[in-house]
C-alpha cells in the first residue's frame, strides 16, 4: 500500500533538509512557511505549523533536520485522522457528487471495481444524464468490471435514474449501489436543487439512503477545492471526500487543509486513471507520501 502513496511526489522532506542544513534563522522559517503554503496546506495551517516548528527549535536548538522532520510529521498526523468506519447497509447506497472535471465518474468506476473485488454485487447508476460522455464512460467501465448498469436517455431526469437503480438493486439483491450525478447545470442553484431531489427520491425507495455522499475533489486545484467543498456541503450533507489526481507535484497538502477547516473525513485518494489507482485514505502513509 505504501508504494501507492509514494506516487504523491512533493519532495517536501528534501526541501526542508536543504532549508535547515546551515542552521535555524528567521529567513529559513519564512521560507518554510512558503514551502507549506505551496504544498497547499493553506495559509492558516502553514503559519500555525511554522509557529510550532519555531517553538520546537527554541526548546531543541541542537535539533538536526531529521528531528525537525519527525516533529513536522507528528504535527501533520494530528491534523489528519483516520475516517470512522461507515456501517454497511444492504444495499449500501453511495451518492457521488462534484464539479465536472473533478474525476467523479472515473472515481465511481474505480469504487465499483474495488467493491466487486471484495466479492460484492455492484450496480452503478448513470445519473449524470446531462453529459453524454459520462454515460458512455460508465457503460465502458461497467462492461470492463462486469457490474450492473442502470441508465436512461440523454437529458432524462437524474432522479428518475436513481429511483430505477434502487428499485433494481432491491429486486436483484445488490450489495452496493453507486450513483453518479451531474457536475454542472445552468446555475449553481439548479445543480444543488437537482442533487437534493436525487437524495429525496433515494429515500422514497430506501428510507435512510444514501448511506454515503462522497464529494470528489481534484487535488490539483488547490485551495479552490475547499471552496467547492463548502458549497456542496451547505446544500448536500457530505459524509466524506475523495481526493482525485493526487499525483501532482506539490498539491497533496490540500487533504490537511480540508480536514482542518471543514472537519469532513478524507475517505479515498486517487492517483491515476487505472482501476487500481484508488485506495482508502491512510493518514500515516499519506503524511509519509506528502513529506516524500
């Protein structure tokens, strides 16, 4: 599993070693804050973390860069937590939301492959009916993975697709239902109202569905991901986040910023286009990967 997280190529460790190789001074601390900011930890987190490093150095002026790195790692681990297990329902309904281009549909397909590999019977619902490519993409993945697919005609009501998917899931004794949703409508309000409607329709079939609502965020957009999360969460309660495209050079720190600012758990991370390029979020391995 650690090899998966090694794909997060930020090389922060080497940069920090180089920065403090000649000792500790205020210029080095200022550059450290810039490094943290560039890693998308966020301005507030970067400043707080540097203040803690200053305190650490005052107490241990003879500390070596490796000691400082170990301290930074422990502080980062305090900011990210392992997500609590989600009770598994039958069928377990997962709604995926996110803006177009975030990797939402690809993530759904990866989740389908993950659960099928666990021996679960999976059904995917092509609810992004406003984007023909999304339906075609899911059809291709469903055939490749050998999972059931429920779709409708282009521009059809997405909530109708969700309703049909849950009806089919109950009839076929499906274990996991993954519902794709639109990432863009005419206005932001339209999009959020459509997502709320999909949730209501799900609850007509299964009273406590969806059991998870996962927001897919593109890690490479940096701090904009936090703004997206705030918007979606204000309209549709988000139970977890999937960070996709986490193979960029220095954007991995956004997971720390999201958990610290929004208190929404990171549940999955994705680092590529393949079916295996998705893994449950592991704080220890993530921080090790982030520090490089």
